[in-house]
C-alpha cells in the first residue's frame, strides 16, 4: 500500500507513563459501525494509559491524567 501523505504528531502526557498507538486494520474496521470499511489506512489511534505499571486506587481515592495530541 502506498500512502500519499505524511504527518507528524506530538503527544503531551500528564501523569501518564505509556501510550499505545494502533490501527483497526481491515477486519476491525468492518466491525466499527460509524467507520467506513476503507478508512483504516487514513487513521491512527493514540491512547494514553498506565500499561506497564497500573495505578492501584484505594477505595474513595481518585486518579486524574490527561493527554493532548497535536498534529503538526
């Protein structure tokens, strides 16, 4: 597959140590109702989280984090 575009992005994570970058590709794209079957080559998903070291919360406590994604 040849891509006709190139982009850069910057992600700013606050109190988050990991980010997962993924694409649904052909099979999963067909399962997403509001997503066209042929739109998968034009997207990525960037999800911030604590994958390598989960945050464990005690009852009554909270954890708040953020992600800012900028396309350059």
